[in-house]
C-alpha cells in the first residue's frame, strides 16, 4: 500500500504541477504576452478564460479515460493521462508570443490548455481508484488521501519555481523567457512519473469483475445522473475556494493592491503547505467518524469564513492575508481530504471510474473555471474591499452544503476485493 500510495501521490503531484503552473502564469504574465491589444483588465480576463478551458476539458477527459478505466483497467489511465498532460505542458512553454505570430499564439495556447485539462480529467480518477480499491476498508480514507496530497505538492513545486525565478530575474527577463522554464521542466517530471508508475499492479476490484460496462457513460447517465449532479454541486465550493486563494487573489493583490509578486507567492505557498500537511490527518478522522460529517463541516466553515477572508486579503498585509487563506484552505481540506474515499464508495464498481471522475471534474467547471473570471469582474466594480466576491463564494458554499446534505454516508461501503472483518 505504501508503494502504491507513494506512486499515486507522485503522479498527481506532477500532473497538478502542470495544471497549476498555467494558472500562476495566467495571473502574472499571459495577459500582456498573448492579449496585448486588450486593456489590462480585459487581458487578465482573457488569460483566465484560457485557464478556464482546462476545466471545461476535464469532464471530457473523465469520459474518455473513464471509459478506458472501466473497460480496460485503472492502470492504463495513469500512463496515458500523464503522457498527454506532460507533453501539452512542455508545448505551452514553446508557444511564441502574440508579438511573434499574432492571433495564432492565443489559439495555440487555448488548444494546449484544453489538452492539459483532458489529461488531468483522466488522471484523478485513475490514481484515486487504484489506491481506494487496494486499500482495506478501515483505512481507506487514509490511503486514498495520498493522491489528494499531490495537488498541494504540485502547487508548491510550481509556485516555488516561479518564486525562485522571480527572485533571480528582472521583470523584463521573467516576461521574456523566465515564465517558460517551469513549463519545460514538466517534461522531466513526466518522465519521472512514468518510471514510478511502470510497475504498478492493476486494481483487484477491477480484476474480480466478471462483466464490464459496455458504454460506461451511458450507464452513468441512465442510472446515476442524480448522483453525478449532486457530487458536482457538492465539490464546487472546494474548487472555488482553492482557485480564489491561489489564482484570483494573486492577480488581485498584485494588480489592485500593489503587493509584490514574490510576497503573494510566498503567502499563498505557506497556506497551501499547511493544507497539504493536514490532508492525511483529516482523512484519518473520516475513517473514524465518516465522510459526510466532515464534508458538511467544511462547507459550513467555508460559508462562514468568506467575508472575513476577503476583508483580510484587502488589507494587503502578508500575515493577515496568510490567516485568511489558511482558514479557507482548512475548510477546503476538511472536504477534499476525504473525497478520494467518498466518491468511489458512492458509485458501483462497473462505472466507478467514469462516474466518480465526471462528478469530480464537473464540480471544477462550476467552481474552478468560473471563479477567477467572475471574481475579477466583480472586484473591478467594487471599492477597496470586494464584498461581492465574498458573497459569490458564500453562495457557492451554501449550494455545496445542500448537495452534501443529500448524499449518503458511505464509510463501510465495499470497494476493495477483500474487506477485513472489521469493515
């Protein structure tokens, strides 16, 4: 289990590094480089629009790779999705700017971001299911949380590289070529991830199934459509919280509040590090007290904290911003640390790869794709403190709270091939 969980963690860290590096670049440099004819606000919105395309592609990736995972096994998904995401990320670093090739530049950026999202849409389902379906029932929350630590590691790695480059290079050097370096580094990381995953065993739950869904998506739509919509709505707040903190606030604080890029990256990274460290702790609690109670508590905490978080962000003071982000991400991790165990338990094995991944990634469209764009537009119409952004995030939290309230508890659901007697 330790080797399997470590390989899943490393793979998700690498794939989310690829995904997050784009978000950071969109907040800092992609607007002026690829949309120079736009105003600064419009350029930022356009860059966030290409960022959002990745989230739109993720459910499509869930369908494509979910079909492979439900028909041919979880393991092939991990290899192909990593190759696709890694190759498209390296290619982003090679796209010439608008000044060099004109409108072809943002078009290429859009296509590559779509391919990134397609690959990541398959990655999460494969990594989580391979771990969850190997894990014993009474420790499924803990072992399944390892892939959920991957996004935090990927984010810290991505922003650490940006932070180091920001410290070493001038603004002109960073805009000219420095921002491309993290994208090129994705090729090395992808090769390392493929090596780690080359010897993983197939899921025992998949191997014991005698019949596999012929068209998994059709079965999911016919028999599980309500569950897909509920899980998508429930997970929306997690995406909204995370990308409000890590993407929108970075652009807002540097452009509107005059906070330096280096300070903002350091503040956000520090909060994400704590969030990553808390992930297995919360997961252990879910093995003892259940998945649903923690998800409800996380949603409630998010709903209560959005107005204080925006107030603290608007001060521009690093310690106060860190406090605002930290509490928000604790609410986030209270939900998302247990999702890797919760979603596989909700879906029957023959369509689990498709159903769980589609529900998970549809939540990203509502919460992740729209939040940076909507928050940027709302903040532009606001005064010093963008209370409208707080109201928007609170509304998403209440929507998710209602969806989680309608989902069942699943702590003792049968997921693995052989369950211990205590399960």
